[in-house]
């Protein structure tokens, strides 16, 4: 199929599934797309299992393989989705919880990576899936960061206090950038340990981490600053919308070329344009058009992304052992998320006051999404890839559907406590 035909197919399915969800399931749009596309994919897999001679799933698998989910998300959708999310975040509210966000986006990711990795390594042995410890850490790294796309899509309909919402959004926007860096380091270590790559020393790891994270932030500030001064010198909303589109594309492309964190770069640029840029460089008419454009882009790309997440089930190879490990991974990741939230909040509670419901909402609101699936699909063709991909998919689907649908009632119960607005 040509690129136009593939795009037409995806847009058509997104519109059709969205229509069916609106009239029948009435779930939140993105969650409904995952559910319906997952059901459709499951029917195809079942038919293939019962009547393999029909090869019903072969054309669908060929299309999905040709799309290359990892490249589509990590080199296409992600930059626009992160910018769209960051541009709507109030930087002043993020600044009020900067230490909590910084700790959960860094220390929290590392805590979760090692807790998940250790537990999965032990469980893999119990269910008969051989997995070296370093590859278990690779899974821990790709599943530990919360997905800003999934988190922000749910926060649109969940009413929580502004500072708590800023904390959840801020953490999800930054910890995926940290998570991608940790993932790259772990994969390099794993390939080196297996003889497939060059081993890294302790100092190399630190230098790589600092270069990726700090370099990404500085690049985002630099390019965001250029866009800011360009927009401040004119008042033409069509051109200013174009400048923001160029900012996203150029920033992410340069970040990939310089081997610094593209996600962190576009998040920093988005925060700059959405806050200082909106106040000092845009007229009211320009602000309205810029924000409306990125809101629409966010909805469109979200629809395609969540559709693809549901369809990807047809390309996942599952054995009895990997299926058992995938189911066990769900409580493991949740427990690790609880520890990754509770420890930073506990440390900060020495000097700050947090509401009782903060840890519960942050734990259950730590959704995983397309970034984790994309990272798992990007793994080299090693024996550990199949069980890692199955476990990743199980956690992501549970996260989007179960946690996504139950976060709102959980937040309502927690918000009923009078002390919650402090967070």
C-alpha cells in the first residue's frame, strides 16, 4: 500500500471507530478507540488461530509492519504531541511543584526501573521465560515513565486541583524524556553484555545521561527563544502558527541529529511558547488561533495513536510463559509506581505539606501508553524482545482502559477530602 492509502485507512478507521464509540460504548474518545480497535484485532487473531488457512490477519500485519510504529511515534507524532501538551501547561503552577516534579521525573523513574527490573527478572525465571537481569532492566526502563499523551488525554476530563494537575502533567512531560535516555543506556549495556555492542563504563553512563537531558533542555530554550523573538516582532496569526509548527519539527530533528533528548527539547520549547510567548509575544487573536490549532492537532494525532495501539495486538507473538509474565507485570509495575511516588513525596514532606490523596492519585494516574510500546518495538531482534513486548502491551492496555476509566471516580473521592487542595 502507498503512504496515502495507509493514511486514508487509518483516518477512516479512526473516524468509524470514533463514531461507533460515540453512539454505542460512549467511552472517552481515546479509550473508546483503543477498546474497539483492540476488539477488532482480537477477532482477527482468533480467526487466524481457529482457521489459519484463511490468513485473515496477514494483510493487517503487513500494513502494521510497513507503518513501523516506533518511527511513526518517536520520529513523527511524539514531537507534536509533547509540544501540544506542554503549550497548555501553566508554567507558574509547575514551578510551585518543581521539586516534586523533578524528583519523580528522575529519581522516581530510576527507582521504578530497578524495582520493575528486579521483580520481572525473578518472575521470568518462575514462569519459564529466560531473561537476563540487564534485559529485565530494559523492560523496567521502557515501562517506568508515565506517558504524557495518555496522561494529558485523561486529565482533560478529570477535575483535580490545579497544583495537583500541574504536578501530574509536569512529571509526565519530563519523565518520558528521562525514561527514553535511561532506556537507551540500558539497551546499550544489554547489547554490550551480550557481545552485540560496546560496553559502557560508569562515567560514560553519567556523561550520556547529562548530555541527553541537559542538552535537550538547552536546545529547547535556544530554539524556543528564537521563535519567541520572531513572533514578538509581528502580528499575523497564520505566520505565527507556522512558526510554532516549524519550531516543533526543527527542534526535534536537530535534537536527533545532535543526540540530545528530543522529548525534553520540545517540552521546554512548548512551555516557553505557551507561557512567556502567549503573554508577551502574541495578540489575543493569535493566542486563540495558536492554542486552537495545537488542540486540534493533539486530538487528531491522539486518535491515530490510540487506534494504532489497539491494532498492534496482531503483531505480538504470545506464548504461555510470556502471557503469564505479561499478567504478572501489571501488579509489579503498579507497585513500583507506588514506591516511585511515595519515596520522593515522603522526602519532600519533610518541608512541604501534601494531601493524603496525593500519592493515590499520582500512583493510579501514572498511565503508560504509546511511548512504551514504541520503545519495546524498537528493540533489536533478540530472544528477550517477544516477552518484553507482550508484557509492555499488557501493562499499556490495562493502564489506558482500567486506570484511565477509574481515575475520575478515584479523584472525586480524594477531592472530597478538605485537605486535598494543598497539593
